[in-house]
C-alpha cells in the first residue's frame, strides 16, 4: 500500500470517529446525548488509535496531522518529497471523515436547533474568545502531542503499530488536561477540512463556519509542532 493511501484512510477514520463521538454527545435524540466531556475525549483518543494503526498497516507513517508532517520534515528524518502527498491525504481524509459523520447523524442534525452545536461536530471553537490565549493553548497542546509522540515513535516520527495505543492515551490526556480552552484541535487537517465540509454541506439551519477563528487551529499547531521537533532534535 502507498503512504498516501495509508494517511488518507487513517485520517478518514480519525475524523469519522472523532466527529462521530462529538455528534453522539451534542446532537438531539442520540443514544449518547449529553454523555459529557469524558466520552468526547475518550472517543477522540480511540479515534487516534484506530487511525494511526490503520495508517501504519496500510503503508503510511501514522502522522494524520500536517503539523507533525511539516515539523518532522524540517527537524526530523522525514523525506521532504513525501510532505505534499501526506498533506493532501490528510486534508482529503479529514474532509471525507467529516462528511461521513454528517451522513451518519443526518437526522439528528435536522432535529437540533442550536447552530453552534452543529458546527462543534466539525470544528473547534474557544470557550472564551481570547485569540492570544487560544493560540497559546493550541500551541502547547500540540507541543505536548508531538514531543510525546516522538518519545514513543522512531526518530523519523514514523509510528509502529504498537505505538498507536500509547499515542491514543496521550491524546486522551491532552483532551482531559489541556482541551478546555479551545477544544484541542492540535491538528490543522482535523479542524480546517471539516470546517470546509460544514461550509459546503446542506446542513439544516446552520450558522457561518467561523472563519475568523479558523486560522488559530491551523497556525498554532504548526508552531507547537515545530517547537517540539526542534527541542527533541536538540536533545537527541
């Protein structure tokens, strides 16, 4: 299998399962309605586990995250010629997973009046809109994500299949401890591509896609990942 297929399938599963757990908790008339933040964070952590495992098995590296791919290309041993296909696979996969989550919960979207909640299935938003602190929260969360993943993985940042579960638990810890301010996107593809899906899908009574905030979960994770990879490179 090609690295593109591995990253595409892995990121599709990541976003389908991650968006799916949010939909299950926040949309009306679902079996998991109002199940709470612990369910959301655990669901996302298992989404990461499944996505990373699938990506590695199918020929990818288990990045599933443009911030990780860019940082590892700059400071690690990741091949520069793979950056473009990895980013394409990650953004396409995240878009596909978001659309599949919407199809799965279509009738529940129709029964939910709160437009902010509908957007939350696709993209993150801050608990308090304070751009500097929102930026720093995403930067710190992604710094912890990549530094932790580098400790777990090979120096190139390529995951082995057995590394997938501890990375999932790492994301669980980040969600519980650092996710409160922004909803912990910590991944440009996971936030931007589903946000675009929200923008174009025929969602009943939807709001705007909050493009004024959208740059933060793109730029801050890249900055955090670059810092983590630079620090790890110095230590190593």
